[in-house]
C-alpha cells in the first residue's frame, strides 16, 4: 500500500464523521438536519452502531451486552422516537440480580434482601465492618477500594464490589480511580440503603421516573442495532454517505487545521479525503496518535498512557425457554471467569426465532491479546458451556450452537491520573479549528448511548457556529441504579462555553 497509489478525491468533504457508532451517526444526522453534506467512515465492514450494534447469527440476534434505551434528557428520548417508529419499541420489564455463592441478590442492592441472604452472622460482621470504617475511614480516598470501603465497610466491599469490579477492569480495585465509584454508585452507602429500606420514601415526579426506569425500560424490538441501521439508511436516503469497512488512519494537518483524512479499507487500499470539517468519535488514543505532523510530545505521551478494557460475548443457543427470569445476571463467583449473563429472550422475543430455545450472551472482560481474547471460538464456547454448568444455571448438553464476538475498547479505563491526561489532550484538541470530538471513547468517558449522543449533537452544533462544551456532558451513566431521585434533576444539561 502506498499513498501514491491512492487517487485523492478532488473536491473536499464538507463534514467527515469518523465512526459509525451512536455518536458518529447522531452527529451526522444532526449535521444533515442543519443542511450540511456529510460522509461517515466506519471501520467495521458489516455493522454500524459500534458497541451498541446488534449482531445477527443465523436467525438469532444479540447485543454486545444488552442496551437499554433510557435517558433523563427529553431531547434524546424524543430523538429516538423521531428516528424509529413507536411500534418498533417494546417496553421490557426489568429484572437483574447478582449470583453469589449459589444465591440471588437483588440488583440494585436492597439492604434487607442482601442482609437476609447473607445470613445473620455475616450480616452482623458486615454492619460491624461498616461502623469500623465510619470510625477509621481511609483518607485520602484515592481508589475505588477506598471509596467503597468507606461507604459500605470492607466486608461488603469484598462480597459485592471487589470480584465483579476486578473482572470488569482486570486490575485491583486499589488501582482503579475513585472517580469511577463516584460515578457508578454515587451518593449511596450502607446507611442510606438501610434507611431507604426502613423508611418509606417520599415520592416526587423524579422518583417516579427513576422508579419506572428501574422497573422497565424501552428497547427496539430487534435490538439497538435496529435504531442505528435505520439512522444510517436514512442518512444515505437524504444524500449522505456511510462508508463501511473504512478506518481512518491519519489526520493530516496544516497548523491548527485538519486538511485531509486518510483511511484504509478492508483490502488495505488507501483513500485520501480533503476535508473542510471533521467530527471524530474514534478512540481518543488512536485519534491523537493519528496526527501528521504529530501533536506536541506531552500530548502524544498523554494519549499513549490512555488504557482500555476489551470485552467478548459468547452467545450460546440453548434448548428450553424460561431458563431464568432475569434480563441479565451479574456473576460474582471468583471461581469462574464469566462476568455477566444476558438472557436475550427476556429482552425481546423477536431476537430469538425458534420457540423453545434461548439465546444467552456470556460476557467476558479481557484485554486485547490476552489469554481469553486469543482463545479460539470453539474453546470459548466450551468454556462458556462449562462455566454455565459449574454455576448450575444450564446443563452443557442443552447448548446446541454458539457464536463469539470480540469487541475491542469496550471500556475507557479510569486509571489514577487519567483525568490529567484527558485534560492535556482536551487542551490540545480544542485548538484545532475545524475539529469536534464526540462519544464514549472519543472523549474517554464512561458514557452511555444518551450521553454519547448528546456530545455528538453538541459537536454538530458547534460546527454550525454554536458554542457548547462537549467535555462537560454529565457521565452519571447508571444514575438510576443508585435509586436516588432528587439529586438527578437537571442532569445531562449541556453547558455553553463562556
Ligand atoms: C457491555 C456494555 C453494555 C452497555 N449497555 C448500555 C445500555 O444498556 N444503554 C446504553 O445507553 N449504553 C450502554 N452502553 C454504552 C454504549 O455502548 C456506548 O455509550 C455507545 O455505544 C458509545 O457510542 P460511540 O459512538 O461513542 O462509540 P462506539 O459505540 O464505540 O462506536 C464507535 C465506532 O467508531 C468506529 N471506529 C473506531 N475507530 C475508527 C476509525 N479509526 N475509523 C473509522 N471508524 C472507527 C467503531 O468501529 C465503532 O463503530 C454499554 C456499553 C457496554 C460496553
């Protein structure tokens, strides 16, 4: 492959969007609404939707994790409704539990359920360990382990937080930044959980909404991919282009303007596109390292430090329906590598074509290139069958088919110091005049779809002359899991730059 072999398109692309996930497609749709000509580059040859795609295997469909559609932003909820007819959404009753030592614990955690399941002796130890930490809190509170132990006590931290969190992130909880706990478990402690369980909560409109979000959620009947495939098709109908299987590899700049985007297709052929403006939702590390000439050495060094956690789903087709009532189950048992199980029958019956069968999504957290990632698909399917049987959830002989999907960079890692690195990068990128960034990995933020989309809407509007701060869109991705209401008002409020 040589750059000389690539004829550059002669006219420039008015706006090129890198990435065809929720952020890239939302930005492109908004730009089109604002009257711009857009082109999207998506490196995957088959699927749009990024992590929020829905994979098809034979007649079965499954997500990369299950993707609920919920948002505190009316604008995002309305956007979803505008882009997919109401009949394509279903209301899904929600049930998710934690499986620990052969018992099911409610998730979100409920104090009474947890204490009863643990038994009187362990419960007393948990409460004592909580008060011990109240008397002797870990200060300063730097890590996820410090944050959770201070609010729940060391014993409950070990039972309900340590194993699963370490499976997800692949690092000790002592090395994971306290920011992540503050975002995920915000405001909750053992005492507030017990208080909530004992004292009836005053209901306000916010609480009612949060309760609804906990009890049921919206979901496109063929999975989130249905939404993103429709958005991509609509873009093309209106004259936009979605170029599948083309990954951006270089951003050629002159001073503080991006002049060209170089991309490579599946055959390894290079295309050079002159661009007027760019929206980038590709991972922040790759984005920064793609500049030619490179950005300042300290910015490149910050980008090189950014870390990601990867993910793979082993979808297993199983004889029998009604295996368990949950949408998903967290597996806290350290004896298995499995982190979470999705039961797609309980997301949408439209995803499972054959009656009397079930499609389970077994989620394994890993690093690209590690032992799990490099296992062959048949070995991963065998591992999945073995672990389901070991947990007593499904008998291996009932599994009749399987498929594996590897998803790189599923999670941006909040390692200690990541916020300084992101800040260094943000400062440099904000100098580039014709660039906007958006999305989850695009901003290195643990964003759900709605937050990723909100950053994309604002990025598109910035190109049209508005001034929004995409880095300040709130990231309380699991706000309703905490079961708190009043605090949530006003979340996802975009902030204008002064
Ligand atoms: C297990 C799991 C469960 C989740 N559950 C939910 C949920 O229930 N509800 C919810 O709202 N959110 C959920 N999320 C979050 C949601 O998936 C993300 O917020 C959303 O997908 C982010 O959109 P994005 O466009 O920023 O990034 P991505 O989805 O990562 O999309 C980025 C796209 O860019 C493409 N790309 C990357 N590099 C290049 C390149 N160089 N050139 C061209 N294209 C490129 C990728 O192929 C991809 O298609 C979940 C995430 C995970 C990991």
